[in-house]
C-alpha cells in the first residue's frame, strides 16, 4: 500500500469517524431522553438509563454506518477537492479507477467494522441493556415481543408470551394435534422453565382434553413437557427480526423451513441485513463522482446536506420495500437486494461518466 493510498484512506476514515461520533451523540441524547419516563420505576435510576444508552451505541453505529460512510466520504474527499489536492493527484496521472480503488480499501475497513458491530458486539450489548433495564424496573417482565412466538415441534404447537429470564418464560400455551391434524388438547402454563435433556417444567398448568364429543378439564398443577424446542431458540423466535444477527436469523429460517412454517419475514431480514452492509462499499464510492463534479468547490454544509438526502432516500426506500414484502407477498430476497442494487447501478454509472 502506497503513501497516497494511506493518505486517502485516512482522510475518508477520519471523516467517517467524525460523522459517526456526531450522529451517535445525537442518538444517545434522544435515547437518554426517551428513558426519562422510566426513571424511578423500581430500581431504574438515571445512572441505569445512562448505562442503557451507552450499551445501545454499538448497534446504533452499525445501523448508521451506510449513511455515515456516504457523508464521511463526501466530507473527506470534498475537503481534498476544495484544497485542490485531488486536482494535483489527478494531474500526476492517477485515474478515476485508481481513486475508486483507494476509496474501496477504506470501504472494506468500514465493512469489517460493520460486521463486527452488527454480528458480535452490538446485539450482545443491546440484549444486556434490555435485560438490565427490565430486571431493574420489575421482577417479572417480558423481554421479548408482546405478541410472543409460535413454534411447532412435531404434533405440538407452542406459543410463548414473554421471556422473563434466560431459560424462563412468563407463559406458554400448548396445542397437541393428532396425526390427522385434529386438536387433542389445549393447555396453558403460567410459567415455563427449561430443564435438561429437552424438558420443560410447567407450573400453574391447566389442560382441556378433547375426545369425541366431550371435553375434560384438569385441575391446575405442574407438568413435565418433553420437547426438542430449546429456551435459546424460543428467545430468538420472540425477538424482532431486525434485532437479530444473521447467524440467529439463519437458525430460525432453517427451523421454520424444516417444519413447513412461513419464514418470509426472517428471510427478508437476513438478506436485507447483508445488503445494507454491502451497501457501505457503494456509498463510499458514490462520493467520488460528486466531489469530482458538482460538489468540487462546495462547502462542507452542502456536502453534508447532499449526503443526508441520499442516505435518507436509501433508508426510506428500504423501509418501503420492507412493508411491501410483508403486505404484498413479494419475493423477499429480490426486494431485500433492490435498494443496494439500485445504489450499485447509480454508483457504477456515475463513476463511468466521471472525468
């Protein structure tokens, strides 16, 4: 790697780092303000709210990286263009393709940071923050989504309401089916705790069993349930797909396909997460034709505004497509890649026309 490569990479990465810091400061402020109404509930204090805010920053950084990369590249390369440094570099015989390769190296560094934040650091710290907040406020709370999760295991259909611990759930409904898919029994447990070797200890369990034209109801008690569904898997199924890692999403997709269940939402979330990460490469490259053309002599404010407009357009298009995937039953893989594909086409086209 030449001195020129390192100089351009340092200019781009430094500007991106500055943009990420500013956006994270704003995001942390809004997150902390949003926590004010919960302060004083149980043992949840202002210090707890601050800790919650800090633990959410890595995942926020991952979500902001595509927009931050575009704005940062526009600012970093724009400052070089305004100081005539890019003009001097081009005068020495450096082509647009050479500049793009230098920017691509910086984009690869940002891509690696996005993978680390989105797959390892961010989700783990966010889960820690949510658990800390939940158990600080109340002793029995639902960490997962309010609607719970539905999971099929053979002739059993399980519905869990909320996770109150790593291996403990606030409620579970059990539907037992016959080989002819007829309902045999319906049970409900007030609490379900995962045991060893595929067992669940159900407390406060009541059951209604259907046989011919009669219904028998058992008195509340305890039941030991054997199931291949683990507490870890149910915890993933409860989560919002947007908050899961690609590894967790792939586990869910494999399970849902094995059991013949609808997996569209998870397939879209899986590929959309990959596509958003890959988009970082093109957002950095997109800055080159702008700084060599219309924004060559523009100020930092103009370049930042342009970056915000393009980044918000990309974000809104992605959200619109996400809604269309669920509502209109469209192909989730194609739509997940559509915003990034459009960005790639525009970037390559503008680079080809750059002089």
